[in-house]
C-alpha cells in the first residue's frame, strides 16, 4: 500500500489517511489520523443515538450477529472495530461528506466503509486480498459488504477469480498488481555460483512453508550441492525452525537474519543468486497472494524458484521467468538449483524474461494510474465538500479530497511482503 500511496502522490493525487490500528504520525508528508481505542467508549451513547435515526440498519446488524458465526474471534473483533470506527466518525463524515470512501482491505476497513454507506449513503470502494478471502474461509461478511462497493480491487488473478466465484459481478472486480515505485538496475549474473547463494524473505509463519524449505536444504546437502542460505524475517516459528535446522544438520549453512529494513532486504537480493519461495496453503486456509519480494527479486536480476501454491505462478511462469517445484518433492528443488548453478544461458534467459514481466506488470506508477482511473470513475458527479480546519482533527489544514479507508496501516518503513505487518485504516484522497 505504501508504494500505491507514493505512486498516487506522484500523479498529483491528494491523500488523507486514517489508521484503524496503530498508525499516527505521517507518511511521505501525509498526516495519518489514528483511531485511539478509548473512542470506542463513546459508542455507549452514539449507538442508541444513531439507532433512533436508522433503526433498520441496527436491526440488520443484530440479525447478522445472531444468525451467523464469525470464522474466528480475530475476524469477529476486526469487524467490530470497523463498525466502531464508522459509528464514531458518522457525524464527521455527515458534516464533511467525502466523494468516495476506499477500504484498502476487506476486513475492518470494508466494514467501516460499508456502514458509512449503509447509514448515510457514502459511496465506497474496497480492496480484497488473500487474508480477507482465504483465512478461515474468508471474512465474516465479505460478499455482503463488497457487493455494494463501486468497485473491488485485488492484486492477483487468483483473488479476482475467488471473488467472482463468491458471487461478485466480474465487471466490478479488478486485478491490479502492486508495483515498484523505482525499478532497480539489473545486476550482472555471478560468473561462478559455487557455492550457490540462496535467500528467502518471509515471515516465519505456516503459510510460508519454511519447514519444507529446511528439508530442501537438507536434500541439497545430501546431494553434494554447495550452498549458503539466508532467511530474512521473524515470526512465531523461529525457535522451531532453528531447532529443525540443527536436527537436519544444515544449521552451519542456514542463517536466520531476523527482520531487516527494506534497504537491507535489497542488499540481500543483491547478494543472492536465487530467491526461494516455498509458500503453501496453511491449515487455516490462509495463503500468499503474490509476495512483493518475488517481483523485487525478478527486477533486481535474482533468479526465483517457487512452489506453485497460490498466486506466485502469476509472475513465475515455469522455465520462462523462473522455475517452479513442488515443496513435497525436494528432489525437484535440487534439480532446479543444480541447473541454475551451472547453466548461464538458462539463467540469462530467465532473468531477461523476469525483468520484462516486472516492467510490464509491476510498475507502481502504471498500476496506480489504473487504480486512480477507477477512483475517478467511481466519484464522477460526486464532488468532495470542504474539509474541517486543523482544530477539528489535529494537524495542519487539509485540502479538498475524497476519503479512502484502508486496513493495514501505513508504517514508517517499507515491507517486502504483500501482507502489511499491522491492521490499520488509512484514508486517502483522489
């Protein structure tokens, strides 16, 4: 989302950002308005007050609460947070009606946007990504919320297909990849790739398939393939993975680097010959979309070997832009990595095709132009009204703008993964 914001700024789009979870401060000079949780206490009198205005909406919400189960407690409270945000800000948006509310994620932010539409008719659009669609079978009210959006933006064809299968109109659902704000220089192929330098950039969670990855390293070692591997990222599985690396006898060849800044991630991609992505479908149903680090590696000239799970193969076309192997068959990975270690012609062909794919499909400015066109189409004939003075929200006065509500926040750093690290609600203008 950060790159989309940067690209939209470059197009002259003015943005206003709200954060449902965390947030605050500013991003690229844009104030990020946080939502302190103590404000939820005001709902004890705001909800009865609003219920007198729109009792039909309250009845609809209560009927939904008592007739369906949320897929998880986390998703239940995410939706309640979005509802609380909407209820708290109803008077504000009533006073300063936006031309469009955009929710960058289909969980809490889309609930907020949907309620603002349901109560006061504010037009809205929404994003919907892998977590929203697949975790525990998908968000609690996913279809009911998104069917009323002006458009739905997802970042993979896999996500678009799944949303259409859930009943959304095909013409309403648009796949627009994220992108790189700046495409880096293509590094030269290392003449001698012995030992083979391998890198993985991933949170240490089940859907990343890292237990499989350690078995692949063990298979490489057993096959006599010299390598050095670095795993960038942190998460709940760190201790388990370190212990497993020791048990498999590969600890001397595998380094766990923990969380690194975005700049440091680029340095690791520059060091590596090959990026490994061993994504799987987690027991919860969660899976990756297209992790940003895959196109980043492709842009930099780092070769990619990926599992076929989820949407990674939308960018990595087998034997064209990279290599694809099943995590259940380590021998396939050994064979693929052996080829990349010695076959310069294959490597250069894959690197060239991968770079072209990024230039054609993962340019943040081109993709932001497509997203901006959808915003403009959605707000035709709906001018934004004047915004409040600085004293109303804090910070400096803001110009006219449509408002966009989003899910994961806009933290001060960058992330090399498609998933944001926190749940927040930014709001932008177009």
